[in-house]
C-alpha cells in the first residue's frame, strides 16, 4: 500500500504529461495480458471439451433475476468508475471541452465492451469449476485456460492496474477537484498551491496520498464495505449529473429537445436510483450522513462566513 502510494504521488507531482505516459505504458501491458487470456480461453472453449461458448452468460431465462442483477450492479460500479475523472483535467487538455466529452464517452464504451467480452468467455469456461473463494474466481478460470503461469500473470496485471494505473488516475482527478475548490475558497487555500517547477497542485496531491494511506489501513479488513461506500458517492454524483442536464437545458436554456435533454436524463436518473435502492443499508446511511455533512458545511460557508457559493447544477 505504501509503495503504490509513493509511486503514484511521485508520478503525479511530476506533471500530467508524465502521468499520462506512465498510464499509457501500463494500459498497453494490460491489453497484452487481456489478449493472451482471451486467446487461451477461446482456445480452451473450442477444444471440444464440455465447455463451449454459449449465450447463457449474456442471458439465461432459467436463472435471470433483475433484483439480483441490480444488487450486483451496485458493487460492479467500482469497476467502471474512472471515466468520469477525465472531466477533472479539462484545464490541462489540448482541444477544449469537446475532446473531454468524446474521451469520456469513448472510454466508457471501450471499457464496457472489453468487460463484457472477457466476462462472457470466462463465465462459459468456468461453468464446471468449483470455486473455493469467489474473490479469486477469475484467476482460477485463467489457470484452467492457460495454466499456473497465466493465473499468476492475470493476478499481477490486476494488482498493477489497480495499485498504479487506476489509483494514479484517481489521485490526479481528486487532487484537481480539491485544487479547484481551494482556488474558489471553499477549502483551505493551501490546497491550491502549485509546484513552481512542475506546475501541478502538489499540496493537494500529497494530501490525497495521506488520506489514501489512512483509509487503506483503516478499511483493510473491510474492503467490501469501503467499495459500497465509494459506489454510493459516485452514484449520487451521477444522479446530480442527470438533474443538472435537465436544469441547464430545459429550465435555463429553454430547450425544446425533450428527448435528449429530458427523456434520456430522466431514464438515466431512474436506473441509477434503482441501483442505489439495492445497496446495503449501511452504505446508504453512511453515504447520506456524509452528504448531510456537506450540506452543513455549505450552509456554514454561505450563512455564517458569508462566502459566495458557486453551487451550480451545471
């Protein structure tokens, strides 16, 4: 944990271009590992044994349950978080907001397709395996596909993708959110300090590193609960995003494109709300409590300290 945090912090302090290069290298290595797994998994499925490629992983009428799917979605959300972090780099990207929008949607679509393909193949290959621990089910399937070496390779790829690539992007995104809030005087202004050489919000980056270490140590035996808590925060943010689309286009801009600016965000809002409803009660209670603390903090800023609140649902 300490090693990963130190590596990520050093890379992020060096600058966003250095961060992008590091992530690009790791991404290429991840693609290579994924391609190797898919090759051996499809080879195993086509070898004439009891396992073959079927449509059941996509839909099995005998075992399908919408409540079960939605409860799983509330956990699986964490696997797809990260694409939204692209928006926090809008001040450092070349090409403006259009590039940010295209990158966000493209990343989500590409990752979604890759997740579906590997899960589809892995599920068919793992049909007759008795799993001792579901947390390592995928690695047992990799072992069946290519042997012990493939199992070890996928484990290492996962460790580095989460420990460095994902955490690297998350730290960069969070530090820039803190930087923006501090610059707007909604957080201590020290968090808005920029490194004189690398031009990065290095104080915010170091602060995120300290918080990450503390949270990692505190929740090391309660990772499942931490996952649901993070997912709750993300889903609430996505709910507000859908509300902001309606607020900005329909209410403020008086748009008459009701399909894109009202119907689609309304459908998205309902889906996310349904997923939230299926989360654990502990995550909902703690998440709502954290949300309430934020509202109290906002009231103190605006009513007690009389600071202008730039709270916009845009």
